């Protein structure tokens, strides 16, 4: 899977890609980007930035996938990156008031899950 995740990362560098590839790439990178973390341009923050650049171009159902990907990136970030955590939590907070209930629910759940996980990992 590291090969597939690396190819997905490379594909996201393209300026315009089909939304299906954004979904697929986001899923792969959410699951496996931690296996690429030591490669140049593949740190958790780099992966987040490249995926987040696509957010304004995608439909509502894809936003849910991207939010889940952000949560997975945070879970796999070791050691935790407080700056990245704050960026992602700000996005979750933004979508907590989204008119689309699926996105709103996902944002709330992911924020609660990640903030609880962060507290647990401090112990």
C-alpha cells in the first residue's frame, strides 16, 4: 500500500483532477500516509495541505471523506503536531454549523473523537 499511497500523493499534485480521484486519493492517504512520512513532501502536514487544497473544488459528499481523512492524519501523526492539530480542529469547528447535517455530524464526531484521543495520549 505505500506504493499506492505515494502514487495518490503524486496524483494530487495535479492542478485539476476528477473528484473521484480526490475521494480515492484522500481515502488512501488517510489510511496509509503514515507509511510515507519519512519521504520528502510526505509529512502529515504536507499530506494535509495537498488534500485540503482540493476542498473548495469538491461536492458535499466528498467533504465528508476529506474530514475523515484529516482525522486519520491526526491519529497517525507521531509525535503529535500541535499546529496541524489546531488547523484541523479549526476546520472541524467550521463545519460543526454546516447546513448539511451529514457533514455537521461528522465534524462534531471527529472533533470529539480527536480531542478525546489527544487527552488520552497525554497520559
